[in-house]
C-alpha cells in the first residue's frame, strides 16, 4: 500500500529531515510513527500526502509513484487519503458542519449523501451537538475532533494522522483511538505519528521509530536493502 525506497528529504535551509528511509506499510495496517520532536514524523507524512517531494528516493502509494505524479493529478490522488494535520487548518468563520462538509463538496458528492455522512462522523467524534458553532469558538480539543471528522468523512483508503491526540485529554484520546481502530477494522490503512509513548505501549500496533531522520526501530516488515 505504502512503499518507501531510500527516501531522503533535505529542506532548502539545509536540514536533512529524513535520511534514506525504506519501509513498507501493507494494506489494512495501523502503524504508529514515533520519535522525539524533530525526528522527521511530520515530514514523512507530508511526503505521503504529496505536500512535499523527497530530495531522493521513491515513494509508491497504492501503486502510484508519487515522484512521477503530475501536479494536476494530485487532487485525484488525495481523494483516497485522509489527513489530520497537527495544526488543524479549519476555516475559523465556518461552522463545524461546513468545515467537514467541504471535504465532500470538493469531491462532488451529492448533497443528501454529504449530509448523511457529515452527521454520522460528527456523531462518531462527539460533536453532533455543536455542528452549528463556528470553528473559531471551539476549544483546541474540539477543533482537533473537527479536523479528524473532516478526514474521516471522505472514508479514505489511507488515513495519515499527525499527533491527532496531542490536544486531547486521556478520555478523548481513547475515544479517538477507538474510532481509528474501528475504521482500521473496516479496511482503512492508518499511519499515526505520535510521541505519546504511553499510548503506543497501550496498543499493540506496529511501531516505526524515527530518530534524527532515520528509522531506528520498526516492529516487522521493514524493507531491507531494497
Ligand atoms: N518546512 C521546513 N523547512 C525547514 N526545515 C524543516 C521544515 N519542516 C521541518 N523542518 C526540520 O526538519 C526536521 C524534522 O522535522 P519534523 O518532520 O517536523 O519532525 P517531527 O514531526 O518528528 O517533530 C527538524 O529539524 C525540523 O526543524
Ligand atoms: Mg511533527
């Protein structure tokens, strides 16, 4: 599903954020991407979303070579990928409902279907009662849940989540993990960056550990020498 071959990323200012990272993530996996701040987790997710391009190496997602993907095909490629950013990027003067519905409107989903799906995901993240509020007036944790709903409403094949539980209390973090596990059971491949080691140890998921841009620890299925 996701294959990286010796992927390096050097930012223009000279920081090498990733150094020859090779790994495979199979369809249906739920993998944690861990490592201290600055390890390269966000960079890796941005490469997978085709928000950045690697300096060298190859990235194959769902059979498509991201290096060769023309710019005009990027929106089509992203239809199947849900992304939960670290900074939520909600539209502050839009309501919760509008922020989530927009993800589907942009894809041309019929209005009735949009309404059904938005209401369902808002229920999943516990925001059904706040759908008419403006995003700007929500707490940080609520905004984070809107961002999660916005990613899930696309029913993506792949979910990329960058510290999705970072601003949430323990109870809500567990709730989000339950939702992720449920959609993973239904077939969505998940890569979730987190530096919450307690959470990582509580779940038995595969762990891909990064440190200063290198894979330092990975439970199973690391591509070697490829
Ligand atoms: N847009 C950018 N321009 C320059 N350097 C960056 C940029 N984004 C991240 N970096 C640097 O790349 C390294 C990895 O960062 P990041 O991928 O954000 O790590 P993490 O998410 O694990 O904290 C850090 O040294 C960071 O300062
Ligand atoms: Mg990060």
